[in-house]
C-alpha cells in the first residue's frame, strides 16, 4: 500500500533532503582528478553524521558503503574504491540520508575535469530528462505520464533509458510503493495524489539500454560499455504540484 505522508512527515523528509543537497554541493567543490571514490565515501559519511543524519544505504541489505559510486559505464550501485578518478571520467554519487527515521535520496553525476562533448551532452540530456519527469508530477497525473515525458525526450535526443532500474516511494523505508518507471505511456499507471513522496531518477545511456549485474551482486554495468548518467531528486506531490525535497 502507498503510504501518504503528512505535512509534518514531509517537513522531516525535507530536512533530510536539505542535508543531502548540501552534501552534494560540498562534493562538487572537492571531486577532481586524483580523488578516489573511497575518499568521497568517507567524506559523505562524516558529512551526514555531523549534520545529524545517518547514511541509510550503509548496511542496507548488506551494502557496505555510505554511497554508491558509479563511474563511466557503471549505471548504478557501484562500490567506492581506491582508484583515482581521471580527467574526462563521469561518476554518479548516490546517497540516502536518514533523519529521525525519515529518508531522502538523491544521485548526481559529476564530470571530472574537462569532459569531451559527448559526455557533456549525455549529462545535459540526463539532467533535462529528470526535469521533464518532475514537470509531469502533478496530482491527478499518472506515473505513465512521468515515464513517457522522460522516455520521449531521451529517445528523441538519441540516447536510451536504462529501464531495468526505477524510482520508488520513500519515507520510513528507502524503497516503498509505488515503483516509478522512467518509461511508459500517457494516462497509464498509478494516479499521483497529494502526500505521495517519490524519487524520480532516470539513468540515461549514450548507447543501448541493456545492463547486467556483476559478480559482487550490486554493480550494474551497460552491456555495450557505453557511458551512463543519472540525476535523482526526492519529490513530494502537493496540491500545488511537485516540490523537490533534495534541491541543491
């Protein structure tokens, strides 16, 4: 069952979301060639704890880190490691903060140093795809409207949506109903209602959409080794429309 949140619930989720947004802002100022994703993981865990939040991904179903760090052709759930990032890499940093038992989730893809024009375009398409999805998240609309807005834009841009991974409801738990697809048809799917809190988080590939899970049981990588980018916000559905709770 979808659990509608009260205004007070959303207020606490927004507090967690603000901490996540502040953390992403801090990451943007320190991520660079030579930095490792393991260093970013340690920085994020320290940042969240000092801000009064708990890194909710750490320990979730046995996941051992505070962040997911997905470099280049890794689409999501990549493990942080000690390999230095190099000029031209792209890396998605995904985190969930817990404040008083309520959670907010946001991922952002960062370019390392100067990017080539193909990578710059990929990041631009992925950011715009997220915004297209959010713009459809009004009460009375359906999740198919959100998915179609994303899919239609991405495919017209010559990229593809990695549709084996979805957004989700969020609140007391990281993953709650409903499942939020990033593909779909207008007028189909769950109807959006005030009080719903969901993530919209399309993963956009510059190549084919197919991906596989590697032997660690977490890391997902594109089959054709094409690069992928992801931008994610936690949003609340209100009478006035979507409110981004993890705005940077």
